[in-house]
């Protein structure tokens, strides 16, 4: 049996500290850049197999590695994150302390230091630190093995508050709003919407980038037609919000802002027989345990659970519903859409 060496509270405490350090580094990077240089944070630093690494990300990667280096002295770990590599050049994974064999690590830590870099680097919208911990089952360790998770808001320059969310499997989710000026915090209630339809509410099919927009629009039109009270351009009943951050999207459902969000880009690429483009990966969903513990219902868009191996390249499709009634209304429409396009199983 694979078990974590410490209780969930221990890991939540460490992940919250990691979030604070990453948040501080991101704010400092933005403050260092003058107004004339602010666009520098949006410059491409390098490309990886997982995603584009921007200049802002390069200010955060050393913080993550330093934190893991310190933590590894206490408990050996495997870090899984984009933009890192081990001493053998293996991308997306690194063991701490250096020289530790992956099989000897006490746990696996999957992290997205800034989920939502594209919005944050232009100071448009918050990014999020996402992190989850799972017992070390080797390369087969999956999202469903994550036992403790944290997500920490990395705010824009005009914000002085940051929301922090955490969960331990089977113990529910909790959250706090931290004041960055005073250091104080107040409890934050996580309460997904109980409304059973999407009329007069926010619901989205992800279409961040060209390549899948036509299919995303087609699916959204069908959902609106069958689950949102019809389509009337003069009287819109469903609102769209393309928040380029998986953690940010799940946050919007957890606090009751959105009714459903579907990020099914992997399915769209398969339907059109394209190579897998930029999709969500396991590190984007490393904190999805929080949403689940808060009552959000997750599926893969084909009627099965969301899951995936803890790596940085495998695409993951996910759909989040604020409640069961919404899933019961929307998912049959979605499953039929994919069946009509002859996509049912991988």
C-alpha cells in the first residue's frame, strides 16, 4: 500500500508556504519592472514540450526549486512541473535531494507555479499557484492519487488581497482571503451555485486559442439551446467568460460565479485529426481535489471521471459542474455531441 509519510495538514502547511513564496516573487518581479519595461515580462523565454515559458515564469522557477531543495532535506520528493529537468535531461521531473532515485521519494509533488501566466504578465487578471501531493506510486501516479492540494491567488498590481484555498481528501475544502498589506486573513466561503440551469448565468466551453474555436462554439450553442432556455440574440441568457487559467476557472465555480466550464480541447483535436495542441495537463489540475471537496462535480466530457498520469505532456479533458442537476442536464448533450462526431472513448 502506498501511503503519505505525514498527515494531510503537514502537506497543506508546506504547500501554503510555497504559495506565499511564489506569490511574493511574482509581485516582486512586477514591481522591479518599470512601466516602460513591463512588457518584458510577456516576452518568450523558451519553448518546452508542455507550453511556452514566458519571462515572468523565469522569476518563479528558482523559487520553486529552492523550496523543493529545502523540503527534500526533510522528505525526499519527486517534483513534477513544466520548465524543469533532472540531471539526466529528463524534462518535467526532478528529484530532491539531488541524486535521489525516483522510487525512493516519499511523495510526488505536482505544481503549476503560475497557472494563468498570459493574463498575469499583462496585469489583466490573477494567476494561481496550483499544487497537489500524492503518495509515490512511480510513473503510474495519477491525479486521483492526490491527497492534499492548495491553490494560491497571485494578484494583479491593483489588488491587495489574495485568496488561498486548500483541501485534504475526505475532509472538505477550506479557504481564506489574505490581506497583503496587513498580513491578516478572513475565512472565505466556498459555495458552488445550486441553480439547476444555466439561464442568466455564466457557462463556458473553453476556446482560448485558434484551432478549436469553431467546435467549441458549436458545442456551446447546443448547450445553450438545450440547457439555457434557447437562443435569442436580442435576449442573451448565458454568459461566457474565457479565464485563461484552469485554477482560476475552478475557483469561479467554487465561489458560485460560474455554473459550468468545459475544457475539452483534447477531444476537439482528436475529432479533427490534428496533433494535440495546447491543452490542459495534469499540472493544471493538480489542485482539482479542492473543487471536488467543495462539491464541484468533475467529468471528462464523455461521462467518465477526470484523471491522468502526473506528467507535463499528457492532455487532460475536463468539465466542471456546480451541482448534479447541471451535470444531469448538460452532460447528455455533450456526450451526444461527441458521439455524433464519432468520438466516444480514447
